C-alpha cells in the first residue's frame, strides 16, 4: 500500500500554522474562506457556456474596461465570502475604484485582502484559461475599519499570496513565505489536494512570453532583448520558443512550472505598462521569488516598490532568475547583443 499522504489545502495551512507558536488560527480561517470562494467561482466558470453568464454586463470598471458577467460574479463572490469572517479589516479589488469596507454589522480583524477576481477576463468568451489572484497583508492601522494606508504596502510585506487558475483542471498555487506549493482541485470530493509541493522554477528556461503586437512601441533595449532570444546559439539554448496566451495568470503559471520569462514592458504608448502593481505584479512576484525566481520592473525589484495608488501600473519581467537578469541588462543599456551570454 502506498505510504504517500493525502494533503488538502486546509491541512497544509494548519500544519504550517503549527510551526509558528502563538498562531491564533485567524490566518487559516481566512484562507479557508478564500478557497470556498474559489470553488464557487470554479463552479460557474466550468458551466459558463451552459448558463447565461458569458458576455458583458453593460458596465465599465475603474480602468474603463467593459465588465464581463463572470468578472462581476467573481468579484461579488469573493467579497461575500470574506466580509463576515472577522479576519479582515479592509479589502481592495481590481474591479473597484476605492477600498472595500467590512459591513458595520460584522467584526473586523488584523488582515488585508487585495485581489483580482478574474484575471484574463478578455478571454472569457473564448473559454481561454483565466484565474483569480490574491494578496494578504497585516494591517498597519491599530484597530477598527481598515483604511487606504493598510492596502498601500510594498510587496515585501505580503504574508501570503496566491492564484487559482481555472483551466483544463483547477489549480491553487500559494505561498506564505515558506516555499511555493500547488494544489489541484478534485471535484469528486470537493477538495484542493497537494499536487506540486515546493515548486522550483528552473534557473533558466527556453520560453519567452510577451505581446509582440506592441513591438513598434517598445524601447530599443526591449527590442534588442527579444532579438537576442530569437537568435540561434547552442551554448545558451537559443532561440527560445514564444508562447503567449494573453491571460497573465496562465502565462505566469506556465513560466513558473517550465521556466523562462513573462514580460509586459512599458513602452512609448504606455510608459508604465498595463499590469497593476497591487493586484497582479506583487502577488505573482512573491510566488515566483519563493520558487527561486526573480521579478523586476526592468530596473528595480517589484517587491521593493512603494505603491502610491490602488490601481498603480508597472512594467513586469518575471520568471527564471537568469532570464530576468539578462533582460535587465538589455533594458538598462548594459548589454547590446549576445556577448557574455
């Protein structure tokens, strides 16, 4: 009989909490509520083509983007799953301009939740892989309702981050600062089971992921770096293969497992790129760094950036350590070609 243990996400969280004397159980309760929300969202995503939940709501979000029905459903589901547990003092969602307060009739707690309810939503109607991204901080205000300053913390202060990707199977990947672990959802028993323990991203990969439709707006360093990736060199295993889904959570998930680099640079049209620091770049950077990878805006570590607003954007270069380091050299003008590769 196999001696391998069956580990659910809840068991993994509780065992991790036992390693920290003085833990109250609040944190495990918070993550338990979050996984319930992911199961509810998975249920709707998995039957989206069969019910009236595809298409647009007719509304626009804070970024001026058309809101999909599944976007709105996921946003509401997470808020309703998390507003009453007493673990949080405030929340912030990519779909909402301001912070989300805990209702007056519920207790407040010591944690802050920041989330992107459904990343990659522009691909929803084509049934392309999408996902939910989240980030957890400790509050900095002393008590009562949380405030904007509780949310605007640099990424290195995250105490947990993760994402749930809804694809051919549903997988939850998270870190609490002690490695990165993946759990695959088994719908027959309704549980997330440990399937990828202590994920380690390769130090260098063979895949690059970027929207090359924006090439004409890229800065010279970015153009030279992609040309470098496309050149043939057996010693450095180039050329790289190009893979771009257009759903950031899916592209980074593949990069985490296979290695390589995902990029969304700034350019002459959008100097700060497209991705949001708080909802996408910070949590993904924490996850990838805990797996041995690297994340940068091209000049500085993402987790060291001090956010100035909830919906601040940033360029992002994330993935295998060596790949990101070489990208930084090109972007900073320290490298012009394939030399010293």
